[in-house]
C-alpha cells in the first residue's frame, strides 16, 4: 500500500469514527436518550473498530516499506499506541517512500491515481473538520470525553 492510498484510507477510517459518533449523538438527542454513558460507549466501540482498521492498514503500509507488519500491533495498545502513532508512525508511514523495487513482501506499489492523490491531500483536512464538528457537537457536562 503506497503513501497516498494509506493516507486516504486512514482518513476515511477516522472520518467514519467521527461520523458514527456524531450520528449517534444527533439521533439520541432527537429521541431524548442522551446519556454520558451511552455516548462514551459508542465512542469507545467506534474507536476500537477504527484502531483495528488503522492497524491493518498500517501493516499493509509497513510491507511496502519493507518493514515487519507486526509493528502495527503496537498501535492497538491503549494510550501508548495513540502516542506511538502520532510521534513515530505519522512521519514514517505518511511521508517515507516505499520500496521502488520488489521486496520480501511483494511487488513494488504502482503510481497512485489522481483520485487517490486528491483523497490523500484533502482527507486529513476533512479529518480536522470532522474532529472539530465532533468536539463542538458531542460535549457532555461542558467537557469533551
């Protein structure tokens, strides 16, 4: 999996997380069923699914970098995985080019399509917008959980 495809797919996974939590909050508030426990549980379940998807995508990207895909399991460790992803994985997985030749994990990645490049460019911006909307909509007791 090349850089552009990876960034686009991770952005889509995070946008799915934001959308799931926002839609649950909107539907629950319309029905008058908003509770802190329900919102936290929904966010946690969606977050776990998102972390698993990002770990699988990271394993594919690590193969392109000729690194062991087992390193992606470190992202699934609570709290440490998020910090590790932000400090180490984003610079390495998002910006380092993959192997230009076939490596021990398979063939070299072909050039991405224009749509994939555009998704990789605008995906992180949409994630920031989604996180801002999520933060402004889903506030319980004046604090974001």
